[in-house]
């Protein structure tokens, strides 16, 4: 029974923000383990179509579902649409993210609302929808290593990811025992849009390991969590130990 529960092959996952960057890497990793994919995207239609072809080439099924996670009405129907295309959803990866650069003095009502909707409200709604299926399921939320500290140049992003951190623990308790809820908090994995590997090289000294990781470090952590039915409420920091600097006991 345990082996059957831990098998990923044949399950179906909904990955938000799947078309690009870490979302794409997670989607391909799941496909390599035999997981069928509902690929959520907003504007990245060409990238989503390319990903669909790639996962189909790996021998799994795939479906495209477009939605603006900043629009509550579209979020409310997203899971139902995914189920309508693919059938019951076994795995939810709340990955979609935005990264507006703004300080505490610059953040606006609108930018904070949008970040909260994408990073906190959408994962909450989708997680509840998965639980309402009344069947076993698994959820992995994508956080950021800076949730343990302070990102002063991305205020709305920081506040909303902190909300998702709290939600991860709340959902883990509320959705147990049928659904496990965990999170991944990446550090230096990919450079920001418009930057190259030099960006990572310059910052590699900021973590105890003195180096940077890659998307495979994140995907391996995701697969590890999904293979377990006895891990819930945990945050895996994929950051070379960055989150521990000045926080040895908390």
C-alpha cells in the first residue's frame, strides 16, 4: 500500500505559472516521473505550448489552462476548469509569482492587492478546491528564502510571500490527514529577468555554501516531498543555508 501511495506515475498535477523558469523545470521533472500536467499560464502562451509539446514527448498527457491569478473571478473557476480537462487533481504546485521592485515608501494599494491575490489568495482558493475533492492530495507552495528575513526592495512580494508561509502551516493542519501541504523556499537558483549567471556569481558569497544552485535542486526537493505521505507543514530551504544567517535557533 505504501509503495502505491508514494508512486507519482499516473497522477495528475496542476502547476501554476508552469510555462517558464522554475515552473517549467518542476513541470518537466513531474513529467519525467510519469505525472500528467495541467499547465497554467497567463501571458506566456508560446512558452506554455512549447512546454506542452515537451511533456507530451515524455509520454504523459498535458492540458493548457489560461487564467489571470490577479483576478479573483478567474481564480474561482481555475480548478474546476482543470478538473474538467484532466479529471481529478492529485497534486497542486502553487508556483506562479510576480516580483515588482518597490520599497515600503513606493508600494501602492493596487500593487499590494495584486501580489496578495497571486501569492496568497490564489493558493488558498486552489488548495481548498483540491481538498473539496475528498480524496488524497498533495500541495507544494513556492516561497522564497527571504521570508525569514527582510527584502526591502520588493515590499508587496515580501508581504505576500510571508502570507503564503503562514498559509502553508494553516493548510497543513486544516487539510490533514487527506492532504499534505509543504513548501519550497529557493535562494540563488535563477537570475532575475534580464540578468545572466554573473548575477548569481556575484552573490554566491552570501550563503554559507559559497555557491549558487540550479532548478534541479528545486525539482529534486519537490519530488522528495511528493514521494512522502508523512511529511506535512514543512519548509525546505533550497538556498545553501542562507536562511540560517543570524537565525540559528529560529
